[in-house]
């Protein structure tokens, strides 16, 4: 009686592992697609546009480079700072045949979204004759702090990572779907994170915001397919060379220094997007060794077990002692 049970259990585990490794195979071993041609672009017209939020550095900038290298014109939506100007200048130099436009927006400014200003500007831009075939929602920040501090940064992070990106999505996604009437496809990329599927103490807001994007993509994918729109949420592990760490505590985090040993580059993440987007009904995909291990731990060990292990380990970690227990914010609130 025990042997058949073990056989069934083993077959189930192997089957579930195979189903998980399938999108990993897509993102790492298949050749990159030419999304410009896939979505109806022609080298003679070069009239298709890719819109990228947070496209001035890191993963977003690599999205821009991949898109421009295939012939997409670019609209980069990011903070109106020197980084945005430098990214646009670099792209125009590297890809002289590509039009590069920028829209400087501070996603912390809630009035731009809830007042309708951002959406109206994008819809006006569309009416001016810009045909969007690819949308990459990448803007995001990360905070490491105790939720008990109640800082405004927690709400800012929620707005940037989720609401602002979704305002851009709401303004542009209908126009991508309308391309179906001419028999043309389109694509939407969400930059999520593997932290959205595992416990992330002192990063709860970040983890929840990234989980939202992955869950949204997973539910959106089947309905978008009826409009011939490809949807993919990338859930990378730790990525070196990105600017999101600017919002982390001064001196950095010890855990990130350790994760650098199994980190990936922004270019590798963008490459995974170009490999997996729209292939065989895959709507979410982890990238990088840490991303794969995180998913497997949750799938086979359970989130509750990971959370319990973290609860026991937190007081002994240098990041907790340095940035949480002995932080100025905690000391100020304990007086």
C-alpha cells in the first residue's frame, strides 16, 4: 500500500517540477524573438513604438536597448533628472535610426495620476499618431524598514510600483488591443520580482507590490490573448547594476552583498523577456538562480516554513541590528 502512494507522490513532485522548469527553459535556452517583426513592424516604415516606464537605468534601460536594436521607436517615462537625459542621449547615439522621446514624471506625485493628467497626456500622445505595440511597466523602488515606523515612503512605494504603472497601463493598453482589428499583435511586460512569492520581512510593501504585478499578469494573460496581446511578468532574483538600491539604507544591506554571488545583470533579465514573451501561454517567469530557488522553496517547503525560519533568524542578522534595532527612526519613536 505504501509503495503505490510513494510512486504517485514522486510522480506528482516530478510533474510539478517539470511544469515549473518549462518557463525557465523558455527564458534561458530559446533564442530571442524579434518582437518588432512579430508585432507587425517593417524596416521600411519603423512606425512602431515601445513605451517603457522606469526606462532611464537598469532593467528598463535594457528593455529600451533591446527594443531599439530591433527597430522600435521609444517613449521613456521616468524621473525628470540627469539620468533620463543621459539615457536618451545614449540611445540616440547607439541607434541613430530610432526616434527617442522622453516624458519626465515623478510617480510620487499622486495628482498626476489621480488628477488624470498623466493619462490625458498619454492619450493625447497616441492621438498624435504614435502606434504603441510594446508596453514595459518597469518603474519601481524598494524600501527596507519596519512597517511600525509608518513613514510616507511606504505609500510612495505602493504608488510607484503599482498605481502609477497601472495608470500608464490603463491609458495605453486599450490602444494595443485595438491593433487586433488590423490583424496585428502587441505585448505587455511587467517587471515583478521573486520577492513577490516569498516572505520579505522589512520589505513587506515591496513584496506585496511585486506580487500584485505578477498576479495581475497571470489573470490578464488569458483575456489579453483574445486580443492577440502577449503578456509576461518577469520575476527576477537579485539584479546588480540597478538604481533601486538608492532607496535602501546607507551602507547597503549585508544580504544583498551575499546575493551578488548569484545575481544577474539587467541585460540578462531583458534577454529573458525577449525569449519568453508570448511563448506557449507562459505569463509569469522567474529569472536568475535566486529567483528559481525562491520559487522552489515556496512550492515545496511552504511559505509558512520560510516565514518561521526568518522569524527565528532575524534578531541575529547584521541588517536587523544595524538598520532596524539601532536605527535612528526606532530610537526616535521609542522615546
